[in-house]
C-alpha cells in the first residue's frame, strides 16, 4: 500500500509547531521518548520500545566456513526487515531505499566499530567459524527506527549466549546448552545511535523524531557513540548535505 | 596512473569478486644523492647519500654506492650493520621482500636505515616512472623482482653520471645469484658477489669473520623452505608399527629444553620404555601429549639427555635457523657408552592431542603486522603463530589460543585466538589460567547436572530410612581444619560396658544423592576430585550437596555410611560392621579446638570423653603401623595467612601438625583398610582399590648418594629398612638434615594410584605398609570414594548394583581418569601456592634467606628455602655471556664453579626478590650471597660473583 500523502495543511502545521519549539507529543527539542527494553525467554532476544516505535531483535548463530580473506574471524551478519506490520507503507520482501540505508547504517554502527570481538568466534581456522546473525524486525513504526534498531541489536548481542565448543586434538565438540553453560560474546563497547532531524534548511533541530516529524524533515544526522567516549560521526559531512535542501529524505552521505 | 589491474576471483562461498588494483607512478622521486642536481626539489630534506662515499676497495678504486639484493640483506645483515658500510641504497623491492620473508631482519634493516650516520637510502623504485617494470608473461615473481633491482641499479648509474663530477661515482650491485650477476653485467651494471666485495675492502679484515657462509649461487629465494621432514601417512605408520619398525607412544616435551623430548612407549602391563628425541628435525612438529610414531635411530647415533636448560626465546622468524643450530650443538656432550639412551625420530603423528593453550602474545616487531607469535604458559608447548588485528589490545593480557595446524615449511605451528582471560598478574586471571592449564574442569555446573539435585527444603523421608540404622543418639563429632564446609567424616567412641570400646567412623552418604549414570554422576566422575586452591575451591559436586546436604554439620540429621568396630583397649579389632545410617553430629570442631578439649582436664562432657578415647586408640594404631614399616616422609608444605579484605597473602608459614590431625588420620586409614578388605572379599574382580607401588631401586640413587656424602648409609631394600635408616640418619649440628633427607625421599617415591582389582595382581600400599587399601572416607571430594560406597552398599545389601559397577574394563578406564585428575589437581594446587608465594614476595620486597642445595645439575643448582618451602634453580651460565668455568661430577654429584664445589645439602645464602620483567613468567629471582665464588676473567673482585638464580613460579610446577 502506498503511503498516505501528507496534506499541505498538516505539513505547514507541523513546521509551524517546530518553529514555535513545540512538538506533537509535548516534548522539548532535546527530549527523547521513553525507552523500554524487554528481554525474551531465549538468549539473544529483546524488544525495544521508543515511544510507539517497537523493534524486535533476535540473535542466532551457526557454524559456517569463514571468508577467505579472514580465515580466523567469525562473521557478524545484520538483517533488518521492514514488514507491513510496522506500517502499511512498508512492503515485505522489497529492497526499498530506506531499508538499504538502515541496514548499511547498522553495519557501520555495529560491525565497523568492532564492538564485537569476531576473532574469538573462530573454531577451526579456515574451516569453521561462528556466524552471528542479528535479525531485526520493526514491529511498529513511529519514527526513529535507526536508534531503536541499534539499541535492540547491541542489547540482544550482549544478551546472547553461544554454545560452548571444546577442542581436543583435531576433534571439535559443540556442547548443548544444557551440557555446558553457553558463552557470551565478548562485547568490547556498546555503540548506540542518536538521530537528529533538521527542519527548515537546518534552522531547527530535533532529537528522536517521530514518524510525523520525519515526514517533514529536510535531513537526518545519526551519531553513533559509546561509553568509551569515542564518538564518530556516522555520516561524515552530513551537515553539508543538510544545508542543501532535499525534500523529505534521509541523508546518508 | 600507469597501471590498473583488474581481475576476477571466485571466493570460497562461490561468489565472484572483482578486484581492482591501481598502481601509481611519479617522476619526482628523488635519488637521494648529494651529487645530484637534477632531481632536487624546492625544499629538499638533507641528502642521504654522501658525495664522498669512500670505502677503499681493491675491486673498485673510485667512490661508489652499494645496492644489495634481497638475499644479501637477508643473509648478510650483520655486515650491513657494521659502521664501516655506509652509503647504501635499499630498494623498495628489496625492502618489501625482506619484510615478507623475515620480520626480525626487516626490523634490523629498518633500524639501520633510520640511523643517519649510516647513510642508507630507501629508494621507492616501484613508484618511480623510470624504474618500475611490469611482470612479463611467464616470468616468476622472483625473476621480476631481480629484474626490477637490476633496472633500478642501471637507472642509478646512468642518473648519477649526468650529475657534475658524477663520472667517477659508481653504483655497485651486490648479489650472490650468479644468473642475476651475469644479466646485470650484460646490461652494464657493475655487480659483485657479496663475499668478493667484502674481501676486497682494504683495512677491514674483521668484516670477513662476520660474513655469513652462504652455500653458493644456488641459494635462491624460496619463501616456502621445507624445515621439517614429511609425516608418513597413517596407513604406512600402521604397517610400520605392526612390523615393528616404528613404535607408538605419547610424546612428552621437555620442560627445560625445547629441543629435547621423550616418547613414552607403553609396554606390556605397567612398564614402558622412553625413547629420547633430540633436535628440531627429529622432533618433527610433534606437540606435547600427541600420540606419535617413532623410528629408532641406529645405535651409533644414540645420545644422552643433556641436563642443559634451554628456553626458546628471542625474536626468531621462520627462516632463522642459525640460533637453533647453535643451541643444538650445546646438546651434544660426550658421555660414556652406558649413559646412552635409545634415541629416535618422529616419523608421523597418529593422533594430535591439542587443546586450547593459555599464554601471552609476543607482538611482532612490525607495527601493523597481523601475524604474531604467541608464547604459551606451558613451556612444553612451542610458540604458536596467530593472526589477529587486535594485537595492541591483547598485549599484557592472558589469552587462549588453539592450534590449527603445523605445515612443514613453518618453524612454528599456526593457530587462532580463542578468547581473552584478563590482564596478566590479576589474581582471577592467573587462577583461571592455572585451572585451564591443568585441565581442571571448573565451569559452573550445567542445568542438566543441577536438575538431579534434591528439591529444597529437604528432609529425611520415610523410604530413606529403609536399610538404614538410626544412630542419631550417638555422640558423634567431626574434626576438620578451620573454615571447612565440606565435612565428610565424623567419629564417635563409647564404652560398651563389656570392657570393650565401640568406635564408629561416619562418612557422608553421597552415593545416596548421586545415582549411577545420571548427568550429575557423569559430571562428578569426569571431575574426579575437588580441587583446593589457596583461596578457592573447585567442587566436584554442586554446592548444595558439598556444603549442605552431604556435609556432616553439627545438630542436623544427616545420612551417613558408618563403619563401626568393636575394639579392646589395645586397639585390636574384635568385630567390624558396616551400615548405612542417620546421624546427628553433636559438634563440628577444628583440630585446635579438639586438641584443647583433650588437654583441658576440666572438660568431661560426652564429646570430650569420646575424643580422649579415640586419641588413646589412635596412638596405639599409629605405633603399630610404624612398626610395620609405614613411612613418614616430608614435603615442605606452607600455609598462607590471607588478608581478609584483599585476599592477598600477608604471611607464610610452614604447616603445623597437631596430635588431633593424626587422630583423625589413623581412623580414616583404619576405615579405608577395613572397607578395602570387605569389598575385595565380596567383589574380587571389580573392587576399586588404591595401591602405592614400591619404587624401583634406581630411584633411590640420589638419596643414597646424598647420604653417602655425609657418611651415612640408607637402606632401601624394604619400606621398613628405609623408615628405620631414615630415623637413624642424623648429622651432628645439622638438625634440618633429616628433614632434607625425607624431602628427598618423597621425590623417590612412586605415585599412588587407583586400580581395579580384576586388572592387577599387586595390591600393596608401600607408604602405608598395608597389603590392601582404598579410599572410602571422602566421597564429597573424591569420586573414587563414591564408587567404593556403592560397592560396599551392594556388599551389605543396602543398595542395588548396576552393570558398569561390575565391569572391570569400564572401571579401569574410570581409574585412569581419576588418577589423571588427581595428578592435575595436585599440580594446580602447587601452582596456586607458587603464585601466592610470588604475591607474597611482591609485597615483601627483597629478602635474604638461608637455604640448602637440594639437587645439583650440570649448569645449575636447585636450592630449597625451608622457611617458605620455596625451591629455586640457580643457573651458573647463560646464553649471552660466557659463564664461569663449570665442572660437573655426576657420580657424587657435585658442581665445581671456579674452584668452589657445590654438594648436595650444602648450606647457601640467597637473596630473594620478585622479577616481574616478564609478566607471563614472573620469577622469584635469587642471587647467591654465600658461598662466594670468584670469576677469573673479572679482574677486580666485585661484590662477589652473583649467579643468577631464577625460578619460574607460574602455572606449572615441575616434579
């Protein structure tokens, strides 16, 4: 189903409100919506709510052959899905621009930041490594999917336990969860994304935009940061892009 | 951009990858010479190559620059490092090849380049428009590189000719490759052999000595040099073993010498032979504990084990075999024919026994490299090369690494990072390391195991009382060390009124809770024993059982297995009875408390009277046992006083033994012997017993020699004779001598082992002088006792049997595991003590202590410091500098160092300090203070020749 268009009237109302430092849900400019993290019964399962946005992450693992270029490293795989359950505008099984961008951002935030030690996921060099797969499902869309997804992914990864592996000689044994306590991943740091949206050619800035706000924004800046105080701008030069008005689009570059 | 190379590559997962490589060339790369005016830039760095590049050579009279090729750099780095050699052009091609082939040499050449006074210039010929060449069709990478070197050399000579007064400046290519030299001369480049050139240098004959012997022109670049012989395929090994040409055995690397190992070949029954393996080639990539096939060498190649201590260290690359060869020479020593041991070489590996190893990363000297060497904590394991991108994060941490393989072209095995254990030196990390290194299973109990625990709150149920006697009214008490929570034994003694006494030993009924075959039982069987470390206990069974339901605490009803004797006052047994029971202990005492009660004449309660009765009987039992020839040996045991807050050791004391210790011990021995007899009578084929074999007479050699030196005779023909002669061995004014002898005596002993009665005929327990023995009294912390409990329960009809219990082969396999776990637990315990000793000395600083020489080795003495029970090795020589003159006499044994003779039991004085320079192998460092020996080549008498005394106290303790 196609997204219901936003009427000019509503757009103007929203922009006017932002100009007057008012937001639809009564928040201030830098107020974040309440975040709730719920864990499932399984290892590596969690649901993150940011306001009405709801994201579910489930981590799973399997033994696969490593990449040729990195024979001693495990593989981290992220898969974010936008189903029509989240919003009627989303179509399942379709590679929308938004989906690609979100997946790419997630990878940059969590894989490229090396927050998970992939070297310890090696079982037999060049033959068997653990592939850690993070599946993220957006259950409800009320803006700021990126922040919710990043929180859900890193929490689920920290919560996850993989089966213990014993090596004796050239024999490898994978122990069932009951046989031996499973092993947590080694998480070096926890990067979390914070999104800022820009309005009126960058004159106004709001943190944690909701769905309505996202539809009238000019640009988006996502900053991933961690508690080790290493900050890196996820979108280098985002500011420059923001100055150039592009209607209602994410600025990834 | 000159070149863009695009190629397609198929990845392992089947996808096709397009790789684009772009190579950029420039024409503003400076040649680096002072002479040149042509390629000067606006603000050039000061020129590197001098105008007067003068070295007098008979080959070329004029000034000249040198361009060495890759092999010259690799082999003649010593020469290049000499201050005499300067004005050298190192081509980028050469540098890249060197880096690829040998990290240490790369590091050295880089250092030379950075040294401004050497005038070494790196010319980036690969990015220079005129010197870059493309690889031609059918040309190998090596040939292309050689050509690149020649091209660059030619460019230089032509380039410099253009400069004013560049005419007389020559560029010389140094190469040992004949073909290369000819081709170079063909295109007008002056090329010499390295040797030729060095010889021609006037006024520096000493350089000739440094010239590395290069075989000849055939020496070409091969990055995959074969270092080891090929392993035979399994089929040929099996055929060889069948025909007797090969022998199969377990490979045991030497702890002290990385070039030496033995292979233990299991013979018939218990005995086996050891085959000595010496040298890297013969060791042929076998790793400690592998199952290997060996081929014996002809008798004329047999050697003796060297008593040299050799540690594989220093930055060695793949190809660097020189150091090894030198060390291999050290092994050679002439020895009498009789000392020769069967020597062999490894021909193949039957089964690898690799496990993940703990250790630390030794970072590669190249900063951005991803391949690093890992040094395992266990010195019997070779260093392992791993690939990691987080080397800087892993420095200073204890990490775990698994081996993946050992190709025959590699000096070290290849492995991968498993996980990080924490920073080195931390108490938790080190404890984890020593548990892992001793293969002590210490992960928390799994859900499957915990599911077999009884539900809480637990109470004795009706059906538990079947086949059980109610002994709750008896005045039972337990005596244990302070702080003990797993109380598995309790005692009672009462007057029967008929002039006899009733003595009972009550043991926790663990087999009631652990039913055969379930996961809990399997886990306990695999753990085999509880491991006690200085500040931690690794339980064999979950805590609910060990510290609560099975622990015979006072004033609660507990299930027990009781062994009750009727005895007269002479401690002669009139009758023995075994029964499952319920008891209610009246008091949980410590040894000290029990002793106070016995000694305090004012106390006359039931518990105290019971203890006194037991004490009187125990004394008689002990005397009788010693008369029969039980040994009292000694080992220096220490106890730490821990700070209650930080858990750091604050004091160290030798363990003290009280009368009550031996009280408990005597009754436990008695119970064990009684039970052993009972289960053997009942099940002659599958009783689990414990034996202590008499050591072979040769084990006593060291003891006899030591005693003979002091003019004493130790008789070793029987345990009784040994015990008596040890009692007699006294030296006037040397009270510690007897203890030293007993310590030494302990080292002569064999290990006591569990065995299945159906699989063996010799049951004798040598140390206790008992014809039969088993373990019955500590089922909470030993699995053997659980099996014995089950056997006894079946024997008295209190429990039913199961098939595995009656299968002697299964039981023999179980015994093997238990023996292994016990041994490892013991080592882990010692390592824990050693680590805490280190912590103690860290806080104490440097100390001077008296010690005694315990052993004398070829290049070292081993010193024992009785006050701390600390043992350390004193080396008198090391690899770097020539040590003092040593004379080793194996017969006495004695070691003469510069005129001073060290004998066993000599008193020495040493200073002890902690050497933390190597975090992984922190050492207790000792230096000999007295006696002082003098070195001849030290002209002035300094503070006295201090021998470096080191002792590695980390994970693994020898013996």
